[in-house]
C-alpha cells in the first residue's frame, strides 16, 4: 500500500523495506540481521520505525549490492541506504579496538555476529533478529533482561561505560523511557561517571 505523501513512512512500510534490503544482501551470499533497537522495541510490543541491518558484508560489498549506499562511517563499517522517506543503516559486524578519548574507538576490526553483540552497550540493545522468520539471536542475555525489565551493561559495566561516556546518559534515558530497573553494577558504573560527562 502506498505511503502518505509528504508524511513519515508507516512502520509496516519501513519493515517491509528492511526485509527486502536484508533479502538482497542474502541473495549476494551475505548474512543480514536486524540489530539493536528495532529488535528491542518489537520484543517490547512497540512498532519500530527505524531498522538497522547488521551484516558480514564489507562496505565495498554493500556498495556492490546497493550502488547508491553512502558511506557515513565507512572506516567503522557503516553505510546508509535511503528507501523512499526512510534511511537504513547497514553496518558490518565489528569489534572495537581500544578507546582512548572516552567517546570513540581507535578503530574496528570486522568480525562475526557474536563479537558485534559483545561490543554493544546494554544487553537489551545487543539483540539480533533474523528477518526471514523473526527468530532472535541473543548472545548477551538481552531477552531475559527485557522480560525482567532490567537495564544491564554488556560485560564489565565499569569498563563498558567508561569506554564511551555517552553510554551513561543513554542508560539513564533507556531506564526512564522503558521503565526499567537498573542492574546494581551498571547503576554504580553510571554513578561513577556523573562528574566526567563534559563534552558528551
């Protein structure tokens, strides 16, 4: 069905476009999964309006499938593809190298889905979904934390949040938005960063 002219795309239209993008990547021999917030929101019973796609395709391979894809963080494996009024981020599975400035990694290395999940901030954001059948791939316990309504950092909370100080603010926002309790170790890590958020 057509989109309303000039208005935002409907959630069902956006998901349909995301499914088709993932299918084209698979036709090219690549893995393609929905990632992060769109998976979290669906499990919470919300209708995602943005879909991020994680893949084992490199940026060059993504551009080979989608010549109009734009590199918005190509060194980090991130491409942007527009479909109608919606934009889709297509990111290569990656693991971060060392963080030195409290905001950005020195670089990345391309990896697999598990490594890509382990580099994310909170378990509820570390989920993948197979667009073909809706099955969730959970390497970090995010489904269990969503059911328990708990916000928990992936790995060691102090290390994960100090890598990128913005994560402390994101944690507070997610806890408030979704009415989550905060895992004590994660809460302690957020508290420890409260005086070190300058420039974030």
